[in-house]
């Protein structure tokens, strides 16, 4: 808590004992036996620390607004994690004072971000209100592009702030028409003004800022989707690789903690393998966005399943994931026991990850929702 005015006096040991003569630092009184004003000493100290904490002029106002915004985000996260919470519970969770929480929560209720629930009756004392996220305050537009044969399927989903599905539709497009399909979906679904953020998942190498380096949909290679779709809608746009999204959403589906490490390995016939990596709850992209390109590992020529086992062993040695999920027609359910036996011969018993197989990349939708919610907290609150 920042103290300003006379209350700040007790923060400076060398100013103790100057009150009550200095109730207001702007009221300077010169003592006859001193060439300096004790009040001026206090004023300089007060202004020095005030400028340090709050900045000067417009910068001070900017810093105050930034602190307020961060406090709103902290309250939002606390309420989202708790599900429903009183002001006292939010204050305890965030470490903010009760008065700060109360004022900001009231403001967020008036703005529509939070909703007040029915009073919770206590055993004694006055009843208190519980607050929860207003799920319909903003919507998330999640767009996922998947290849099926020579065509691509665009899956469009609208989700509320609790992750519940509001609307869903699918359409097919050719490679050359993928960007036009994405643009049309954004224009149509954002028309109501309730969408707060757009998320795009696609099978390709995506830079940290969202630019597509390469993609199975070749017409999107080199396209800066956040810039293209953001200029069209005026909304924040994030773009991510579908394997990374799958790994990011898989941990919550399987009950893993948010800080666990997980790898999803693609194994499709005729396509180079790749991996989506989540380490300590964060997507790993690497310096040049090359992380997960396991096809570049210098491994000896061997049978496809043996090579897959060696690639997973390399991931385990570097990332040490709790779970490795394999997706693709190159490793079906019947091949999974043999893959386990191969891994048992490559890894020590104490460091073997749990191995499972996925039928599809449906968990990428949950990963996209998680990313959108995290960025929406930074963009909209």
C-alpha cells in the first residue's frame, strides 16, 4: 500500500518526531535556531518518494491506471479460479486490501464483467454477496483449420468466458480459399459486437507473434493472421500451432496440474512427425520457433515404430514430460503395447512418461480457449 501525505512520515526514520508541527508538508515554518526548514526536509523526502512510486505528471496518472488495471486482472483471475467468492475471499486470495477489492468489484459489476449472486447467509453477522464471472460479458471466437484429404475443414466455435460452447459450425474450403474463409467467418461471427478475442489454430509453424512461417495449407504460408484479421475486426487475434494447442489443452482434460509437462507427438503416414511441447504449464516454441521439430533429430535409419520410440525417448530426456500422447494413423491402438516395450528398453524405469494415444486433435479446442482467456485478461480488463 502506498502512503502519501502525513501518514508517510513514519516511513522515514530520520523524520520521526517532527509531528505535530508538520501536519501538512506544504506548511513550512522556519525555526529561529536553524537556517534550514525541518518541514522542507520532510517535503523533499515526501516528494522524492512520491515521484518514485507514482511518477511525475502524466506518468504518475499512467502508473496509477496501470496499477488499477493489474488489480482488476488479479480480481478477475481470483474470481475465475474460485468460481464464486465474497469480497473478503477475493481480498485474501489477491493480497489486496478489502476496501480496494470492494471498490473495484463494485465497478466491475456495474461494467458487466462480474455478477452478484444470491446472498450467502452466515452463522452470525450480516449476510455477504458472492460474485462470479459474467460468462456472457465477452465471447471467444475459436477457429480451427484441419486438413481432410485435399480439402480443409474450418471449425468455428463461439465460447463464453466459462468455456461453454455457445455456437458451432463447420465449412469446407480449398487450399486457395482458406484466408477468404477465415475472413468471412470473422466478419459474420463478430457482427454482434460481443466477441472479445479471436483465436486461430492451424497445422503449421507459427511464430511467436502469430505470423505463419509454413503450413499444410500452403496459401497461408507467410501470412500474418493477427494483422490481417485484427485490421478487419479491430479485435486482438492470436494464432498457434494445432499440436501446441493440443498439448496445452490435454493436461486439463486428463486432470494434470497446470504446472505439469506434456508432449503430443504426431505420427501420420507420409507426413514428417512433429511434437507439441508444454513444459511447466507453458508452450515451448524456442528461439526460432523450431521446438518440437523431432523429424530433424539425427537418428539412425530404423523401422517407423522404433524410430518413433527413439524420438519419444529424446523428448523424455530433455523435457521429462508426465504424459506423452501419440496421434495419427502411423501408430494405432494395436501398436501401443509394442511402443511401450521399445520405450522400456530406452528409458530408466523412474523416468518413463505415461503413454497414451489420441484419436484426434479435439483437445486443441480446449487449449485454444485457455490461450484466448489468458490473452483476453491482458487485452480487455
